[in-house]
């Protein structure tokens, strides 16, 4: 068994540990931030952590109403611009906590008057020391170069930060996430069989919308770094604004399709993809009662059992991103193994990448 596959399987326990240890810190931060005016949130990260930040952008704006920006580290590191971050919260996300440019942005943000938060898997890291408040992803040492359990842990920490900023995130809903990931892991035999169909795939698109847009980035990254597939990532809207022209018959398209507000535009895209006879694989869950209506247009679907229930006031897909990425991780790992590639040691990559 590869380290990547083993670490994918560790995610339910890692999520449970992270929630248990970090929820009290979220409560403390919520009390502290209640007395502060926050006009802006800025997220800074690289690689897989940047995909987590993309999720954070949607989550935080949807649940708190505070504008969110994704930082461009080069603005600070290469151009040495001074940005007014008074009354801003700047959140740095790094698996190792040693990403040079991420830490420099955080340091500059602190000097500019921002309140800083770190998310990292390493308690003794530079990031943990720099940030005014740190959330620890308690995933244990991640040995595979391809990040899996640290990505879902980062997403969980972003839910905790949303709660600290006043969002109506419920502890009992977060507590169901580990069990839902366990259910996603049960799809492993089906995923292995599905991956066999794509053994000679050279190009693909991964597509999401809203809260699952970040997962399209993360799935594509896993396909690129472990399977050496040229994988583009789009929202369903952006794909229709031009890039769909490159798709043709049998072109692989992987879609994240939760029920809720994104289901209708994703269905419209599925119909368009079917008209050009693209190869479609959908990731969804068993609460998606309208999936059956689209079955004739979908070659393959990975359906996660027993989804969370959410109150009517919340987006129905609010808690789907963590369990939805698990089948995608398993697919990339299975495909790499079928191609006789080592997903733990992608060529030319190291676990820690330092850039300026």
C-alpha cells in the first residue's frame, strides 16, 4: 500500500482529533474577535494549501459576509509593495509552516496592523511562531509528497475560523464529518474499477462550482502530480466561457455535483458535455434525489452514502467539500498505481517547497 493511500484512510481520525483539540481555540478566538471590527479577510498560501484557501474564500464570504481576498505573495516578496491591512484578518495556510513567501506576507501583514492567523500541521514551525493565533491540523506526520490529510484538515480549520468570525457553523454538523469521510472511503473498490477506464488518459478537466470549486483545483493537482495527467480546473461557468471548445468526444471530465444551488448549472453543463460525447464522471452524495434524472447522460457516478443534514437556513452543500474530495484522492492514487507510478514520490517534487 502506498503512503498516499494509507494517509487518505487516516483522514477520519485526523479530522476527529483536529476538531476535538481546536474547537476550544475557535471558541476563544470568537470571543476575542467579537470586540474587533473586521473589514477584510486575506488568505495567503501556495500549492494544495492555496486550494484550501480558495475554499476558504467561498466559505467565509458565504457565512460571514466579510469580503475575502486571496493574496498574491509576489506583491509583497518581489515588488515589496506596502498594503494597508488595518482592520483586516490575514490567514496564512501552510502544511509545513515553512513556506518562505507565505510567512513573509504574514510578517508584513502584522507590521501593517492586521490580526494574523496561521493554519499548519507543524506546531514548532515558523508559521506557528509568527501568527498571533494558530490552528493546528492534527493529522500527524504526512510522509507522502501528495498532500491529502493535511488538505482536509485545513478545510476543517477554515470552518473553525468561520465560526470564530461569527458564522452559524454548528459543532454537531462538524462532528459528523469524520463518519461521512468513512463512508466515502467505502467507495474504494468502485473507484479502483473506475480508474481502470482512464489508464491511458493524458488530458482531463476537473469542474466544480461554489464551495466545491476548490476541490476541482485539488483534484486536478493530484492528477498532475501523481499521474502526470495534464488536468485543467474550471468552474462550470468559466468552462462555458471559452475553454469548452477544447473538449471533444471521449475527453474526460470530472464533476463535483452536490445538491443545492450549484446543481442546476452543473446539470446544464452535463447536458452540454453529453452533446459532444465527453467522458463524464460525477462525484455526489445519496441525498441528491435528482441524480437519477441525469443517469442516462452520465457514464459513471461516485455516490457517497449518508450525507449530513443541515438546517434549511444554511446552504445544503455547506459541509460537502471535505467528504467529496476523498473519492477524488482515491481516484488519483488508484490511477497512479495502475500506471505503475509511485504517488508518494512524484518526479522533481519535494514535500516542502520554498519560493519567493
